[in-house]
C-alpha cells in the first residue's frame, strides 16, 4: 500500500488516464472508474475490470531507471501498454499579469484585478476538476464549482464529456498563477481551450495562455523518448558528450556522477520543459498547424472611439456612470475589477451600484480577502503579539481593512512602502525534480511557505492602527476607526506584493525572506544544503561578517522595497519596485556564483518625491551616485544581504539614539562626493564633538561594524567608507546616504520634551 499522499494522488491520476483510454468516451464504465478512484484513495481493493491499469500505474513508479540503451529498448516489450498508450499534460495560466493588474490607478481596482485572477487560478480551474471533492482544494464550494463547470465546460465549448473526464487527482499544481494537470489524451486541446476561455470570459481583457501535449506513459518516468526507442540519446551518449557546449547548456555542467545528473534531467522534468517552451511560443502568437485551436495571436482588445466617453481608467469606452464617490464612469472590464475589489475588502455597503443584469449578466461571486486569511492565521496562533494588542477587538468587520494607500500611509507620516519579493534558485532546483509527485510536493511547500512567511512578518512588526486625520471622499466616516495597516496585493507561488507603512518596511522585508527559508526547512528537509555547501565564505557580508549565520536552505527570497509618499502613482511605484527586485536578485545570483551564498538579498530606495527619479534606478545610481576616479567612490551600499539589512537597521537606530544633529548628518552626506579623505576628515570633526557615550555608540554600531579596512593592521577604520576590492581595483562605498534616507522612518527614542536642549548640551 502506498503511504505517501502525493505519490498516491499521482498514481490515481495515471491509473485514471490509463483506464480511460485514447478516445472521448472511456473504455471502462464511468461508475467503475470512480469506484477505482475511491478504492485507491482509501487503500481498498479496486474493481477487477480496472485492476490491470492500477497495477501498471504502480509498476511505472517502481521501474528501475535504465543504465544503458539496451535496457531502455527492452521496456516496450516488457511494458507494451505503457509504451503504446498516451496521457495528456496541460500547462497554462495568466500572462502579462502586471499589465492587467496595474493598468488602473485606483487601489480598489488593482486589488480587484489581483483578486479576480487569484480566484480563477485557485478556485475556478480546480473546479473544472471537481476540486470540491478533494481536501486539497478546500476553497472550492460545491454550488459555485458546479456553476463554473456548467458555464465553461458545457455544450457551448463543444466538449460535453470534458467535465466527466476530469478528477481532482489530475491536478499536479494550481498555484502561482499557473496550472499543470494531467488529462485523458483525447481532451488535451479542449481543456487548454477551456482554461484560456475562463480567463477571458471572467476578466474580458486579461491575457492568458494554455498548451497541451500527449506523451507516452513511459515518458512520465524516463523523459522524452523517440520512436523507435533505440534512436533515443541515452546514458552512453551523454557520458561521451557531456563536455560539449550544447549538451552542457541543457544538462548542466558535468558533475562527479553523470548517471545521476542524466537521470535528473531526462525525466518528467523534460515534459514540463517542453510544455513551458510551447507556452512561451503560443503566448508570443505562434500557432501550431497540427492543433485545431483558436489563435492567441490577437489578444482581447476593446477599441475606443475618440469621441466616445472613456472609463475612469481612460483605457476603454465607458458604458455606465455609477453612484460612488466622484460618480465615476465604468467600462465592463473596470466595473468587474471595482466590484471584486469591494467584495474582497468586505465593503458590502458600497456594492449596491452593481446589478448583474445591467453588466452583461456577470456575477462576481464571493471572495476571500488576504486580510481574512491573515485573521485566520491569527486565530491559529492565539499567542501572537498582534492579537494581544489592546485594540485588536476594536477592528470592526466593515472597517478593518485599509481602503486606500492614504490609510496605510496614515500609520507612517504619510509614507508607504511597496514590497515585491520573489524566490531565488527556483529554476535550478526545479530542473532537478524528476517525478510528478515531487513537482506536486514542491509546489505546495513553496506556496505554503510564501503565504505563511508574509503573515509571520506582518504580525511581528505591525499592530492595529487607528486612523487619524482621514477626511477625503474615499475614506469619509472612517476617521478614528481601527484598521489593519497593510495591503496584500498578491501572494502566489514564490511571489509576494504588498504595501506596508514605511517605517516598518525593511524589517518586514527581512523577516519575510528569513521566515521563507525557515518554513521550507521545517516542511521538507530535502531543501537543506549539504554541510559543505552551507559554510560561510569570506567577503559575503560587509557588516560584522564573523557574526553572520550561514544560510541552510537551497532556496531563498530576494526583495525590492520602495519607500515613497502615499500619493505616488501606483503604476510608477510598481515599476520602480520591480527594478529594485531585479537588482536584489542580481546581487543574490552574483554572491551564489562567486561565494556560494544561498541566502536572500534586499534592495531599497527612499523616494521623497515623484520627480526625484525620472530614469531607471540603475542609471540613476550610476550617473549620480558613482564617482569615477582614483579611488572610485560609490555613494550607496545597496543591495544588501539579510545580515547586512539587520545591521543597517541597528546602525540607523544607533544614529537616532546618538541624537546626531540633523544638519550635520546632511553636511556629512554633501561632502561625500568631494572625495574620500575630505569625507573622512569631516566625519571625524563632527564625531569628536559628541558626548563620550554617543561616540562609543557610533564606534560600536557604525565604524567597527561597517568601516574596518580589509587589512586591519593599524587598528583604525575608514568611516564613513567601506573598501570593496575586485579585479579593477579598490572602490570605496558608503551606507551614509541610505542611513540618512532611513533616519525619518526610525522610531524616535524615548525623550523628554527638552530633548533638543539636551542634544545641544551634549555637543562640545
């Protein structure tokens, strides 16, 4: 009896497709098929009519991997059914997601667009497979799932048998905006069409793509095979050509055990890779002549006449004006985003404007907001400090969720932070996944870890906030209400996008990345690095490297953080945050390739005004914050490792505690670009004017923590500089500018009302 749940689910899927056969109608009675399904799940004896198919499905998992081409060529003779029969595999999901989500300027519409895509991926697509019948998909409700199948898999699709051909066990994963699933081979293209149609019929304008292919059952275990099978390039061929450039590009750099390396690549992983390539080609508009499918060459577009009124987003023709603050005009696509955003925020009082019969008879359905999931997390963790807050139970259901960026920024002097996190090393790890059940297990573990790490970070660093001074049209009547001061835009797969108060942004980003690794290690020990791969290497961290703990997980998370005013246009802010994320991931990849660092990285930018940055972040830094010369000066320190971010926050707090006069902080910053020695002398001049205890505070938390030279023979430091040596020479970089940027967002130390006078007296 199979005990591993993931392996059992995949065996049920394979046995189902084997027993169904290659035609639209099953070769075995449907009732018998469902009895087989339940018997396998319950560990009972299966019906006699399908016993041979179940045995073949279990044999497939138990087959030894052929160690030579001769062993491979014998498989069609010993297992003819597994060689001759075919199984379908479908991969699909939304594309150009940011274009759809961030085309609107209002937070309500962005929230609604994200929630609608999440519902399609997490609820609607599993409903195709009767997800309500499996505990893997608790979000699928029976009545709603039946409505989804009636509308998307009915006779209008010319596929009356598709709904009967699908069961929950066929889904490998359905997270992160994509779905990978098995199906009977005759229904591959019909299922792919239904997936694409569901996105279009629900969103009207979102782009989506789905592709499918049929494979031999033996290929699920041994990767792509040629017909005749003896023409397949097998292990002997790989051992002879492993060092060839093209072969190395596909299989990876040759390791000590070529047989293991070949088996990891020539497996189920190859099938997924082929579908991924087909997905990219179809998304780009290429049609496959062999497929009788609608073209995706022309994505959904609603033209706008120059003399017709446009909707509130200025994107397409408006169809109706609604009774909301400002009396906006909505197109059908924008109306769906807004009503979904309101329902996701449990804002029931403002949804009366939407009457389904007036909007193409479309029902939005019910949505579970991310905040409600966060509250469920708190229910499961009653010892959370967030829940122990004295005003936690003052959070009224109708008001507890932030409705605008201004409400989030109300908790941090009118500033918010956009956090965009994404997993590292995912592609390399996935390439080593050889089995479908491992794909399923990996997807669930990563999805669970991503969601929980966000909740842990929010409950650790935030607390309920009481709105104060809120009086605009969108937040009318909410002044004085207690809210959760954050907005989760999306959590999917290994991606996270959220908005938080600016003063807690870096701490939240750091905790998200740290907890992601910690949770993964708790879920599955296979993510743990081997001992020789987790040893710390010199040169990784610039802050107290001896105190840094080595990362233990093969996967990590990089984060981009943008701190900006709450009235910054969302699309502009998202674009900058995405650039910061790419910069952080570039740093993580560089450290991994050169110093074997597997941990997370964070890049951040504080933007006080919208006009501060008109170019790309990288161009802005290279042109304005790098001074070529001898020596070369770099006036910023980002991106940072997680250990360095922790040190940066401690240093900023120490700077605040030292009560350094702000005018002097700015003067030191202004003198950085005048040269290395000028900046050092200026820093020393102002440092000695502080009281002795304040000098010690700076020496401990800034000078000896960051600014020790690489060859420290004289016991001095380079404050405010750090030396960075590479093949081109020595570059001197500093974190001083970023400390000044963070200064306004560090909590004030406990002081009396005469703190200004006290600080003046401490200056000699």
